[in-house]
């Protein structure tokens, strides 16, 4: 872990003050090495979560049950035995990844679940929506390159919705890392200069017409799935017609 590791870990844990988090996000944006380290930390967290969940799914060893003095039917996980087994599994998982140091310890309350990529998007948007000159990595004038670039990086094809009829002008795109996976972000500005972003990530989740509504970090969010991808639209709370933007994005 580099000298930046403790700060990155604290950021992932939500323990940095808002001004420190914004400063670190700006550093990450400019430094490919920091972005790679951040992605590695998130990937390590996801790997631990997956391994730990697999451990908890294993039956309690019969020898352990007998040692305690109870002998239930084979392959049964008695409720009274599970806490002890969970503690053993947690200790093994943490020791196995001891090299990750404080990062793993800081994730102990989230270790049984993968990080939510939508929450990561809300954190990024709080930083990038405040940018003016550096709002995007690749400008809208290079739309053809954006499609080729993000399709290759994210791993799923997509279209750039034309939202001009809804008062949104396409500005360009960014590549993010959320929950350890590459995410494409298409950035739009409304007539008042407010930022609306359409983000997408490759996913095996079945397509669904259901749009999930969520608020995070002072933004309103709408997420849905298509074949091979998940999408989330994020914008300011005072943008009233987010549902119309969702429909236009889905129809693109």
C-alpha cells in the first residue's frame, strides 16, 4: 500500500471530511497510479466479501459440533452454532488478507456484501458536478471516439442519448471505477448549468423495465437494467422531470 493508501481507505469507508474527500478525488482524477490503487483496493474488498460469503455458506463441521457437545442431524447448520463459526471464518479471512492492513479492517462492517456501485457514482458526482473546465475527459465533439473507447473499457455497447429536446446538452464523457468495475459516464448540462450524468456498467443482471428510485449525497437517482448492462441517471434534487430523461435514455 502506498503513502496514499490510508487516505484512500478512509475515503472508501466514508470517514474523510467532505473537503478532504473532494481534494483526494481531484488527486485521483489527475493521477492514473492513484486511480489504479483505488481500483485495487475496491477489488480486494470485493474479493474478501465473496470469499467470506462462501465461507458462511459452508455447513458447520460435524467435528466442531461434537466438540461443543451437540450432535444435530448431518448437514444442518443450527442457529446457536452459526455465530461461533462466523467468527472463525471472519478471523481466517482477515488473517489471509493481512497484507491489506487497515483497509480490510476498515471494511469489517461491509465484508459480507459487495460495495454498491450506485453509491460510488453518487460520491463521484458530488465532485465532478462542481467542475467547470474539467467536467469531462473527452469532449462531445469526439462522440465517435467516446463510443469506441467506453465500449472497449466498460465491456458493453451503448448509445449517446440526444436529450436536447429536454433542455440537456451533451458535454462529453468520463471513465470511472465503481465497486471495482469500469463505468462509463456521459455528462450533460441543463440550461441552468446543472449537471446530469448517465452512467453504465457491464452486468449479468437480467433486463428489467422497473426503474428504481433513490436519493444519495443530495442527488436524485434512477437506475434500471438492460441486457448486459446496468444504468443509473443522476441529477440535482431540484430537477423535477428526471423520469422524462429516463424514458428518453431508454429509447436511445
